[in-house]
């Protein structure tokens, strides 16, 4: 297990479309474990491979409360949204790659996702609420899309300017929630 460094915006890797994995083998399984360790340490509730500089389609999530007795990690490779609800919902989103900035984002309230699990088995997951939002946020990362790309240009530019300024001043910690 290893902690991986989390890239922050504006990093071109975060804007790059990730490649599918051929199969979930030992190497991808190890990547999933390293990503989970990195996500829990941050702390965060989701992490996509491009955020740690790996351009493949792997995401991990755990929306259980931090103080929950049991962790409930999800490991997904090649996730595909195969259904979305008609109904939308707005959640205040944050991102480990955009530290300390939050914004309301409107997305479908429910989704169904097809993916390969850690044993290379094809599975489907239907989600609503925070899990649905989190799945869409992480799958967006695989397309090079950040939550700030789904808000108004005015808000986005304000957040990105602040991030750039913080980076120039070298005040950005490498692990931020
Ligand atoms: Zn994110």
C-alpha cells in the first residue's frame, strides 16, 4: 500500500480523457488499494485515477461517514453510466483536486452504472442521493471534467484564479481535503 500524491487544478492531466483498463488484474487491484488509502488519508469520499496522475478508468468511493464503524469501499474499473433519472438534484460539491472550494452542482438524482469490480466481474450499481452524485463526479474525472466545468464561468474563473494564486505562493499543501 502506498499514498499517492494528489494533483490539483490547473494540471493538464486532470483535463485528459483516461483509457479503459483491459482487465482488472493484480496491478489494477493494487492501484485500487493505493487509491483507497490515499482517499481515506486526504480525507475524501471519492477519488479517480487521473487525480493521482494515472490515466486509466479506475475510481474508488466510500460515502460512509468518517467515524463509521465499518468502511464500505467501492472499487470500479471502466464505469459507464447506463441510465440516469429524469429528476435532477443539487449538491454542494468539493474535490480533492480543487482544495477548499465548494459549489452547488446540478446533476441527475439517480444513476445506474455498469463496471468491472476488483475481481474483474461485470456488475451494475443503481444509486441515488450522495452516492449518485459522487459516482457522476468521479466518472467525470475520467473524461477530464471537473465539477467547476459544470458551474457558471464566472464562479469557475474565480475559483481557478484563487487556486493559481495559492499555487504561486506555494501555500497549497499536497494533501488537502
Ligand atoms: Zn474530484
